[in-house]
C-alpha cells in the first residue's frame, strides 16, 4: 500500500487509535492533518511521530460544522487537497450514560453532536475537496457496542453504521468509498481512566470474545488504513468488525 501524494484528515488523531492512523498513513507516504479538539496533544503527536513535514495539527471540533470546514481549508492550503477522511473522534465518557430516559438533555445533545453528527459534519466539509481530486475514501469509526443497546454511546455508533451505509450509496457517483470499522475493546489513552486492561480482557470474554486478547490501536488502524487504500477498491458500505471474533454475525 502506498499513500504517496495523498492527503488524509484523521479526526481525534492526537492520541489513541487516531494517532495510530496518523502514524501508519504518514509511514506510507501520506500527508496527514490531525484534526483534534485538543491542540496541545495533537501538536505533541506531530513532534513525536517523526514525520514533521507530513503532519499538520489543526484544532477542530467535529461537533461544529464551521470548525470542520476550517480544518478542510487548512488541509487544502497546506497540502493542496484532501483524499481521505478517518472519522475517528469520539467521547468514550459517553458510556457513563446507560439510560436514554435519564441522560440530561444537554449531555445527550453534546454527545450525539460529536459522536454521530460530527462524522457527518466532517464528511460534508471534506467531500467537496475530495470531488476536486476526482474521488477519495472515508472510514468511519463505529464500535461493536453499536449492537449492545447500552445507551447513548451504543445509539450513536448504530447511527454511525447507518451514516456509513447511506453515505456509501450517496457518494458512489463521486468515486468516494465509505466504510466503517467496528472495534472491540482497545487499550487506548481514552480507555485508561474507564477500565484496566485486565478488566477489558474479562469484559470482552463475558460478551463472547473467544480469547482474552485486548486490542492495541495498531490492530484496528491497520484495517482502517486497508479500507482507505486502493487494495479495498471494491469494498463499499461495509461495517467491518475488528474484535477478535467477539461478535459473530451470519
Ligand atoms: N477504545 C475502545 O475500546 C473503542 C472501542 C470501539 C470504538 N472506539 C471508538 O474509537 C474512536 C477512538 O477511540 P479511542 O479509544 O482512541 O479514544 P481516545 O479518547 O483515546 O481519543 C479520542 C480523541 O478524540 C478527540 N476528540 C474528542 N472530542 C473531539 C471533538 N469534538 N472534535 C475533535 N476531536 C475530539 C480527543 O481529544 C482524543 O484525542 C472513538 O470513536 C471511540 O468511540 C473505541
């Protein structure tokens, strides 16, 4: 796989799985915009990852369409266009709200704005730039939690699956492929305050995973990067579970 002369935007790319997408794409020649609400951590990733000329950190709030548009403008100004989007930004803290009846309305709005609408806002911002380049690819980050019916987190990820299917149809005429990855349990910075790696191992098994393995971010990002690449040119509108067999669908 080569991403030479290509430009990618990775939302939530400052840490966790997003940072791994940034690293893998840059390693394969892409220039990458780290679109993250936390500019300090995004800049730290630029400084540490070792591809300084290929990376640009842009403070972006995916829950705000104007902020997404500004991010795409920055990508075009610095790197000349946009070919790929990884809609990865998310709020793991949303898992603390298991009841759709009891979650405070403002909280519900804030979470859905980032976790579901944010993926659409970023796509709406990036698609015109992709059209100018003759096409592109989008990977949305869902979760196998989409099917667990455990409140607002689950609901937004099911929405991401719907968004993926809809956009994959709508954007086929523009030569833009849209797919999603649905990770199982992944040891990231965002998960650290929520659950120990040992508990993640037990929890996954309790939910049906046949191993005690907890994913590292690269195990997920490798699959997402494959979906962006030309090697996946005939894969469209798919939600690919990357969960070590935790969820079996036939
Ligand atoms: N870690 C897991 O076990 C797991 C499992 C399945 C799916 N996911 C999903 O994978 C994605 C990444 O998860 P992670 O574990 O790497 O999370 P993380 O918390 O480590 O990183 C999330 C990143 O998103 C950024 N972010 C938050 N709100 C933002 C906003 N409004 N605009 C732009 N950036 C914003 C944060 O600053 C952070 O850099 C999320 O969508 C999450 O729901 C995670």
